[in-house]
C-alpha cells in the first residue's frame, strides 16, 4: 500500500507572545534612544569646545544610533503583527528589512566620517584638541558598552535579530570611542600631532564599516532564504532518524525565517503499515524536531513508503 501524506505543523513548541515581545523590544529601544541622545549632546559640546574632530565624529555616530532606535520603535509593530491571509507565515521578514536598514545607516555614517576626515586633513589647526574632549569619550565608552551588554542579552532572550543588531550598533559606538580617545590624548600632548585626530576619525569609520558588514550578512541570509549550516542540517537528520519506524530520510530542506528555521523533509517508513501508523511516525518526527532541533520553528514532513 503506497502512502502519500504531507503533515504540516500547527503548534509551535514555544509560542511567542507577540504583544509582550513588542512591548519588551520597545522598552529596551526607548532606553537606548535616551542614552544615545544624551551622549550625542555631550560629545558635540565637549568635542566643539575641545576642538576635536574625532569626538564630534563620534557624536554623529551616537546620533545615528538614534535613527535606528526610532526605526525599531516603529518597525516592531509591523513584524510582530499576527499572520493573515496575505502573510500566512507572519511578517518576520520585515525585521530583517529593518536590520538591513540599520546596517545601511551605519555604512552612510562611516563614509561621511571618512570623507570629512580626508577632506580636512590638510587644514591648519588653530588650536590643538583640549583635554575636555576626553570627558565625552570616556563617558561614551562606559555607557555604550553597558548598554550593548544589556541590549544584546535582551535581544537573545527575545530572539530579535533587529534588537541584537541595534545592540552591536551600541557597541560600535563604544569601540569607535577608543581610537577617538587615543586621538584626542595624543593631539593634546603635542600640537604637531593634530593629524592623529584625523587618523582617529578614519579608524572610527573603518570600525563602523566592519560592524555594518556583521549586521548585514545575517539579514541577507534571511532575505535570500539561506538554509541551515551543515552542522545544523546533520543534526536535523540525526534527530529525524532516531524516531522509531523511520527507515530513511531524504530531500531535507531548510530556510531561515525570523529567529529560526523552517524545515521540510521526506521520511521513509515501512510501506505495509497503515496510514494511521505512518501519520503517528511523522508526528513524532515533527515533535522531536520542534523540541530538540536547532531553532526549528516549523516542520513539514512528507511520508513515503520505503521500497
């Protein structure tokens, strides 16, 4: 008796509370926005008073963090909207789009900082950077690193790629402040070393570009339906094969969606058993993958007779 059956998933093992998810993401983002606003103002003031291009550039970086915070506050309501007839799988790809937006904003900021540093590198410095400029930099390093750690933990807990990307945006601000600090201190020690301030701004730009790539690559993988890694794929096959009654596994396909993977695969069972028994085997495979698989969100099992 030939068995032909497609079993689709109806219940996720750990359903996401969308309203609470949206509320938590907004709370974290609001705190980040207020911190960024405070730091941007401080850096602009001390950078201007202290005559430090690197610190002012770092202030623009903090300001760019605010734009992504605002985007997240608006976007989280879109990607956490429940599934509908037009979007039966939900709206989670919108989160990846916003993640790309954050990466592109960072690239624009980096290019702007680099252009400013290069076009003014031969300008005569009337006065060297003052020590007051170091205050904003030191404060930024402490606050933004703390904000990064907290936001990253919340992003991991909430399984939010956009929130995690925004956390790295915070860390990029903390990291970029280190060369800015070195540039200010160096240029303050000796007026003839004012060029270091420009070089520090260039280094800030390079760091931001690196962070941009780290943010864009995972989002690109989601938007292009990239599958699971070889290790995760082997894990999925191993779990499916461990179910009693499964003879063979083939045609395993995965694609990243939101914080996890959608999986479909073909399961071969004894061709002489009843459709009911075959259905139970498929249900066991689905349950095992949802409970133990590598971030598996949805499973479709195709049942075939093992001939």
